[in-house]
C-alpha cells in the first residue's frame, strides 16, 4: 500500500499536474456501494448537467434499496469529483482503503485513461463509463427540422461517422434532405462553404459549439431566416448562441445541494448514469443467487469468491432501465426541452438555466413516444431555401479527406456468417450441378421412371432453402429493419413450406398405393399437383400477417416458433407416413429415401428450434441459419445424390439390356408391366 502511494506521488510529479484534494460530493452508507466519479475541474460549483447526474445517482440507489433488489443487502453510493489523471488515481486509492463497504463498481463520467484503467484493475475495482444515448438527440433534431418545415438542403456537422449514419437514416424516414456533412475534429477549423439559407445542425460538446460560434466567418453569409440547431451531447449550455437559433437540452435538476430522500426528477440524463449503475447491481444479484445462497453473510461471500461479470441480459436500453426500476409508467415525463434564443431584453422566465441570452421554450421532445409537443405560441420559422434534388448519396468532408456516404445496405462481419454462407454456397453449387444433369437427361430422353417436373420443383425448393440464409448476412440497420425482417420471415417459412409440401404430397401418393400391386396403381397427376398447391397455400396465407407485425422476431421472444408451427406439423405428418412408404420401389426407390430424409430433418429440427428458444439473442439467428443449411443438405444428400446415382446406373443398364435379344415371352401381367415400365410410370405423375 505504501508503494502505491509513492507511485501516485511520482506520477503527480512526472506528469506535471497539480493534484487537487479529494473532493467527496455525497456519501450514503450501505452493506455494498457503488462509486460515481464526476469529471469537473470547477472547484467552486458543478455545472447544471453534472448536478443532475449526481442527484439521479442518489435517487437510483435509494430506489434500488427500496425495491430490495439486493435483499438482504442495502445499497449505498459515494460521489467524488476529479479533474486530472492524478485525481482519479488518488480517488481510486481512497475508495480502496475504505473497507467499510464492499464496492460493486465505479461509474465514471469520462472515459478513463489507460493508466487509470490499469490501476483500477490492480485494486480490483471494476469500472464502467457513463453510457450516452446520442440517438435520442438525433431523433429530436430530425423531428424539429420536420416540424418546423426545414426539410431541404440540410447541412450536418458531427464528430463521428456513427452520428452521421444515424442522422441520415432518420432524416430519410422523415423526408428531410441532407445536402452536406462535415465530420470535424476541431470545431474552430470548420470551413462550411454552404449557402447562408441552408439549415445547419451541429452535434458536439458545449466547448465544440463555443468554438464553432467563435469563428464568426460562418455567420457572415447567413440571414435572419436561416436555421441553426445546436445539440450539445454533454447536456451543457453554450454561452454565445446566435439569436434565433435552437438548442436541445435535457431538463436539469433545480436542487442546489445533494441530499437523500428527494423525489425522482425525470430527465434523460438519468439513463446515462443509471445504465452502468443498474448493471452493477444486476450482475451482483445474479452472482449472489448463483454462489451465495447458502451463506448468511452475503458481503463476506462477495469478498471471498472471484466476481466475474457477464453480459447476458444486461440493461442496454432506457426502457429496460425503467422496467428494472418499476417506473415504466413514467415514460411520458422523460423529455428533451428545445429552446429558441431570443434577443436581449425579451421577456423570458426560466430559472433552471443561465445563458448569456434569454431563451424561450419552443418544443418538448418525448423520448419514448418520438414526437414533439409545441410549447407556448407557434415558432416563427420560414423555409426560404431553394429546393434541390435530394441525392441518395451525399458528400462527407472531414479529417483531411472527402468521401461519399456508404451504401445503405452493408453486410455483417460475424465469423459464423462466413461459415454458414460457405456451406450454403456449396449446397447451391451441388444443386446446380444436379439440375444440369437432370436437364441433359431429359433432353436425351434418359429419364426411365416417373415424371421429372416435380423432381425439378423439389430441387429448386432446396436451392431456395440454401438461399434463405442470404438475408441474415445483411446488417440490420434502422432504415431497413422492418423490410429485412419481412424478407427473413418469408424466406424461411415459404422455402420450408415448398420443400415439405412437395415431399408430403408425394408421400401421400406412395403410401396410398397398395403394396401387392404397387407398380400397377395409378394416381392422376392433377390430384397430386392440387394437393401440393393446397399444402403450400396454407403456409402462404399464414405468412400474410408478417407484413403488419414483423419486429425483431429473430432476436427476441418466441414469435418465430409460432411462424414455424405449420411447417412443424407438416414434418410430423411426413414422419407418420414413413412406415407406409418405406418399401415403395417407385421412381428410384424414393419411398426409402423420403423416409430417411424425414427422420434426419426431424432430428435437426429437434436441435435448432429448442436452441433458438434457449440461447441468448446474439446466437438466435445463427441457430436459424444452421437449421436452413442442415435441412437443405439432408434433402440434397438423402434424395438427389442417391437418385442421380441410380439414374446413371439404370441408364447404362438399359443400354446393355436393349442390345440383347429377348430370352423369354412376357406371359404374366407383371411381365407386361415391366415390359412397358416407361409408359406406365410416365402416366403416373411422380415428384421425382
């Protein structure tokens, strides 16, 4: 411990950083605790957004203790303020030396440096960074543009490509045309070269916004009617906003002092600190339930056993946090406030913010309902920009290069995607080779048994099963999510139905033929065709509801199991008919191979369907693709490859026997049938 203190002192001297005294903003006792470190270099007073984060953390811990989520343990919280790297190191050491409570983890408001992260690992203090949700601010900005009528020639400024991509997709859905985009590193060095009439949207921290506004050359060509939307990602307030501009801010808590017992203050900032804090608690509860049930003193169990965190079913979305805290009925109270800057001397009244220029609240954006509510009188904005064509791709300038926006459809890079895609491609190649063989045999009139039409249809259906994995290789982006879900659902249900309907209709034909005179039985081709169409048509009708209610059925819930229920029934019917057709010799012994196929597919389905239901979300789509590839491979290997071999052997045997003289006279009816096997079997429509 003494060595660690010396190390921190050397770091302080070596880095040339003046360390502050450890500033503890708040502390509440408990059996276990969570530590929150707020990054702020102002020794006099925290900013409004950071105060709100601290108050949210205090309320969250009290709410968790009230719900007895860690029963019988009580949760406490400690809040510290840090500025430099040395402050972080000294704060972590202070937390480590305080053995009164067991620390579940540390939540930091800023991404810690590599030194701080490694030092935290040495002290066995787990840390998580505050989770931001920029997507909510992007939606609010797009809604503001659409509601105000500014849908043409929008210029976007952002710090990263992810914000650009998210903004573009939501703008396209709202019919807002993005003309140009700038990805910047230093907001002071942005060169717009844009029309003064174009709406301008700026994403960045409050310091980035100040730096952009300080460069006055941007506003020399802008008119009083031009729109400027400022979106501070850190929730802080810029100090020099131009008159008439809009700013999107989360509500800030009015409480000046930090104290326990205060009520909830609904603000999106609560999600940022609440998500990592709740995950610490959730992981600790799971660990206690799995390892400490037989221990009376749960804290001692936490201290004595290795504590590894998992990522299964963690809280990621704001709505998950509200459900975890059992306050999901308060969804309507979580909003972003949208203000418009007014001229000095205007009559405004808003005591929670302190600006150089007064503001007037214009809109309120509801986070969970994705809509805007007009506050007060109508906002006076007029779109005077000239209408230009909205290109599918737009130019992005930034980081000393000019490039075009990436295509809307991108492909996934998971390792299992490449393996499944390789197997599917191999299956399609085998099917194509067999299809070419069958077509050549048909043209050369080498088909000795059965009608080849249904065989070709079954082969095409198997190729559809292999091709059904293609939609799963596409990235599930926001703008194509619903369309991609519909394509996936239709691809797997209809391809399975096509295969099973062809197999089942032919199996019914084979099982209905009498075993004693099986070769002489005759079933009309239209009967079998209409039976196949009816079986397939039922699945087509059941799949129509996918268009209206297709959500994330491949990653959540059991909706896919419901979609596959009809195909499961068809598979069960195939199993039931297997004993009746196993000894059938029709069409290259297809009864035997159909039976083997049905049994093997049933085994595969007994694995991938339960696996889909039991595995976590990230493996569900992999199980679906495994089922597709395995089913197609079984049909290919158990039906078509043996049939191709038998057709080749039969064709060669027919050539040999046709060259020999007849050794006997056909007397019996069975001999007559065998003499005219080709004509008799040609009259019977077979699926092969």
